[in-house]
């Protein structure tokens, strides 16, 4: 447990405690970097949305926020250090854009019983959810579910395929219902 809490708290300390409030009309925005290097919120306009209705910052391959999978070691559900910054970036987006919600889908490889894989997938999804909430996202913005081995990213067998399947995926949805879930 300490392996998860300490990096999460350090990430929170690095990110700082400031947040940008939502505009008074309640619309969510996409983060925009200012000259000072700080991140502010710009209202999302129709031209800033992709085909799914999400802001392009969430889907542009050049954006860190387009990276939506956190990978895990075999039989583990601790978020590895290499994914702490990615989780922190998603938490910051949720803090700055309270009109968005995420669904965390926990996945496993095909090894293990159905019951074991569902349990492990839930632990992985819950680990990501806990980190997002510790970093400032509201509890009601984040839902976690397990898909176990039912939604493989790579349908093959062997370690290369299994490594791709041991993950938690982050799916976004805007308050107006647009998005991925």
C-alpha cells in the first residue's frame, strides 16, 4: 500500500494545490498552457472536438492525455513508477475539467481463473481510481470496473501479448454524454 501512497502523494506535491475553477456557465474546458507555463482552462468549442465529441487534447496522439492505458506486472496491481506521471496528468485534467468523468476498466491476461482475473482486474482499476482521487479528482468523477480477461488488447498468446493485456484503460465522457462510455 505504501508503494502506491508515497508516489501519489509526491505527485500531488509536485502538481501543487492550485486549481482552475470552471467557468460560471459550468462548461468544461481543455487545458491550455499560458506564457508563465501554468495550465489554465479554455472553454471547449465545437471545432476543438473530435468525432467522439471529446476535446482533441484527449485524443491527439501528440498529447500525453491520449495515452490511456496503464500497464501492470504479472499478478500485480500497483501502479508502476513509469505511469505515475501519466496518472497525474489525467488527474489534473479531471481537476481542471469537473464536467468530465472517467471509467477505469481493469484488464488481465488470459492466465488464471475467471474469478481470479475479475478480482485482479478490479484491483487494477481501483488502484488507478484511488490515485486519481488522491491527486484531486472527485470520487463521483471516477468509476472503476473489471473486465478480467474479456477485452484483450492483443488476442495472441505468449508473454508479448499477455504484457499488453495486463492494463487499466481510462475512458472519458463529458457531462453532456459525449465520449467513450
